[in-house]
C-alpha cells in the first residue's frame, strides 16, 4: 500500500478501447482522485489535440480538462522547438501534426530537398511516394525524429498499425535508426509529465497497458508502475518480459488495492 501524490494514466487500452470505455475505468479514476492523486493522462496518440481527448473521455463519464492531457504530438513539437528551432520539417503523419507544428512556428514542407528534419508518425494515407520522399530527405542529411514507438494501437475490434510501424518502415529503407523517438517512454515525456504534475517521481504512479512504453516510462525515473491487462499486453507476455511492472491489474478498476 502506498500514498501517491500524482498518477500518470495511459488512455487507449487503459481508459478506452476505440470508441468504448473500458469497464471499471471511470471507477478507477474516481478512486485515485478520492485518494488525493493529481492525474495526468499521457497518450502516445499523436493524431488529435488534448481538447479532443478531454472531450472524448468526458463523454464517457471521466471528467478531464485539456491541461490534464499530454500527447506525443505535443512532446514532439516541444522537442523540435528546443532542438531544431529553425528546422524545416518534412512530416509523415496525420493533418493535426502538421497543424500543431505550424502553431509552434514551423513551416512544414513536402520538398525533401528543403527538409532539415523528417518527423515520422502514424499516417493512415502513408504510401510509396511519401516513403520515397522521406528517404530522399534522410539521404540528404535531414535529422530523423519519431513521435512515438507504438507499432500497434488498440481499436474496438482489433489492433492496427501505429506510428512505430511508419517509423520502422522509413528506418528500414534509410538504413538508419531515428535520432530521437518521443512519446512514452522517452526522457522528454517523463520529465514533462512530472513537471506538469509537480510531484516527485517516487510519489507518482504510472498505469498503462504496454510494458515497453507505459511501464518503461515509470521504470526510467523510479515511479511505481502498474500494468493493466485491458489493452495489448497479456499475462503470458510477462513470462519473457525484460521490463517488469511493480503491479499487474486486470483493469484500472483494481487500482484501489495499491492505495492507502
């Protein structure tokens, strides 16, 4: 049993799956809030703004303000503003990512010869031409950044390819790994999440359905970690896992047993 001042919660696979709320998610959030934990929802979904996620969850009875949502797209934009402030990005991603980078003062290009940095993300219209142009930009020496490493994402029915699939496709043809992959479990995401919550790592709980992102994020900075089996990870996956959660829950509904 422990007292947590903050909790970082994954969204897809932990609170919702596709258009459906995961049973017990609303009750688990209420238990955490009643225990005095400030919440931050941390999503590797780079296709929508924080307002969308807040509205989506509120519609499911989980009241969330946009300021309580941190997405991989935001972390990526802040990273580029810090590390490539004058860069010209070539974006492989959904329209929102382009729009967000423009809000941060960038002017994305479709010309690989003009690009300083390739930003790779989930793109449901990803095709051979886009892959070729990204490859050419990297061949010309552009930096290579991924929004997040998620190879798959859960929907209401089945898993579908995520940003990691696009990042890996570009990396494969270019013969080089990304210079940086943001989102969970990156240091940038962990630091930003703790800064927003204003709590020390040892007083923070991380709950999510992925070992390689959610649990790894908490493990990186010494947070308490809880894996939920309501998303992509099964109990059998734990047998050979190198990343080990502190706790395993069937769903967020069981989070009360971790609290004072």
